[in-house]
C-alpha cells in the first residue's frame, strides 16, 4: 500500500491542480501581487460561505487574533480568558498586547473551553481586583465548535467581548449555523494543514459590526485613514497575498466535498474503534470539520505503545498538544501550579491524533483501525 500521510496536501493538489495552476498563472500575468482583485473575491466568497456580514483577510491566523484585541484597545491591566488546551497563538496574542491571559480548563470529552471553569476564573479575577476582565477567546479545537450558548451567556453576564478562534474550526456548525459566526469577532487560519489551507500563511477575521470592520481594515494596512498616506492609528502590515487568495478560491469551492469526506472517515473511525477506545464525541446539533481526529488513550504508557505500533506499521500519528499552555515555560511566571487545570493536564498526557484529511480513503482508515484493534490490552 502507498505511504500513509497524516494530512495529504499532495492528494488535494493533484485533485485541484488544473484550477489552482490556472489561478496562480492568472496572478502572475496580472501582476497585482498585493491587494489584487482575488482578495476581494475571496472575502465575498467567505462571507457567502459563512453567512457573516464582513470578512477581512489577513496575513495569518495569529494576526487575525491580535487585530481585534488592538481594535478593542485591550492591553496592560486587562484579563483575557483562554482555554489552556490549545495552540500557543491563542494566548500569545494576549501577551503581545501587554494584557494577561487567564487560563481556563476544558471539557474532557469535547476538548473545548469549559463554561464552568470560565465562570470560576472570571469570578476569581474580579475578586482579586488586580486585572480587569475584558474578553474571552474561545477555541473550536480540532474542528468542533465550542459550547457557544453557555459561553455567550457568561460573556453577556460579565460584559466581556467574545472572540471565536476558529483556526481549526472553519466548516464546523451548530444547528446549521456555520463556525466563524459565534464570536463578536471570529477568526480563522489558512495555514496549509488547517481544514481550509493555502500554500503559505494566511488568515481571516469575520464580524457583523461595521465599525469593527472599518477599524480592522485600517489596522491591516498600517493604521491607514481615508487616504493612503493618512495614518490614524498604530497598525500592522497584515494583508493576505493575492497569490494565496487566488489559491484559496478553488479550494473553498472544493471545501464542502472534502469536509463531507472527513466526516465520513471520522464516522468510520468511530464505528471501528468505539468500545475499545475513547473516540471523539460530536454533541447533538453540532458538526465538526475534523481538523483532527483525536482519541483519548488510557494512560501515557498506553499512548506511547499505540504510537509505536502505528509507527511500526508505517502509520503517522501526532500528539496535539503535549503540554497545556499554563505549563509552558513562557507562562510559568503566571504561577499556575501542577493540578490547577487538571483536565488540560490530563488530556495532554493521553490524546493521540490519527491521519485525517479531505482525501482520506476507507481503505486507509480500515488499515489504521486494524493496527489499533490488534494491540493487546
Ligand atoms: C493554527 C492556529 C492558530 C494560528 O494560526 P497561524 O495561521 O498559524 O498564525 C491560532 N489558533 C489555533 C487554535 C490554531 O490552531
């Protein structure tokens, strides 16, 4: 059998080669490498796809998170609540602005921000009185939207700005509403390995608020005002390249077909592994875009044994994430002790992600599961 890829970007390219090559050639012919017409076309297409009012494409998923914080003037003395079990960018952007990330625990089954822990951390920060609670960045981890009815209620109660980090969540849904709709501002990443990826760095911000949209488009180009050499605020150079926008246009058209395949393959994994493994649940009314298909193994030793058996059979697997953010070296000075966020700490020791992508085949899923099901208890 052919070598199994963890995320087969080559298969996708071969599938979409004619359209992608034509798009790249058109950009080279036109020569509008920055802010070319494909950028606006993509923003319109992303608004149509998500149903959101405004889309600002940007340089990457990290800048997509930093820009709304800049727009809100969040900085020193402010607290921004984030899950600990996520990619570092979710918290890093808070620190970059001089604000303090306050880590919250996650739900053991969905891996997403636990509204009970969120409330407890908000109340703790209020009581301590040292930081001012300003915002929540909730993550749609591995493609599954977080529990936004609960998270929204907590944000409204405490008057907090809600950001949805849908870097991995693009294509997910809650009751037919697409991910990138659940925050006051929502963001995504087009890093190649994400559900909707380009061929370099890229990202996007979504909002329904026209004033926020205006500020974000200004921040994206050096804080520009009404005219090019009129600068009204401190901004960034955070544009998405025309080339990446052009590449994303045919990829967005193929997205639903790929997403359906990821969902079929996830269902097959679950059918073949449940009973023997803790498979990832999808709550009622929710749809995942399966950025990752992630098992909870029984113990760190169990995970090591499974990874070794898979490797032996030529099957790649990954650990997302081996260390929760509150235990990362950079955040040790914040003083979260061992056991302070027990679910995040436990998950980082037992999770294991299996091959998953839009062109994954039933044959591959069956061979991965055969290896996992042959392992001795
Ligand atoms: C990938 C990722 C980001 C950052 O996106 P980049 O495009 O790599 O900057 C932010 N948050 C989460 C949860 C991610 O997975």
